[in-house]
C-alpha cells in the first residue's frame, strides 16, 4: 500500500525558528512560499500549527508516494 503524505504551502519564507514548529515534517522554501510535507497522521496537527501561528495557508494536497 502506498504511503499517504500531504503537501501544504503557506505564504512567506520560514525562518529557522518557524521551521522548528514543524519538526516531524520536510520543509522547503522557494519564491516566498514555504512547503511542508507531512504524513497523513500529522496532517491535522500541521494545519492547526499553521493556523495558530497566524500563517496564510495557500494550498493542501495529497501526494501519493509509490510504495
């Protein structure tokens, strides 16, 4: 079975301090947008953290990694 992961993006480049809020995730920043890749089990927590930090969520989508 394929592992379900999600890719979320929010406005702004994540500083090292902000990156520390997403320790269980892969993070990349490009062109003023930060992308966070997380496991399905982490999705709710990641969305809550983005909201709690007052960040502007731009996109959430499912990525199926071949397994």
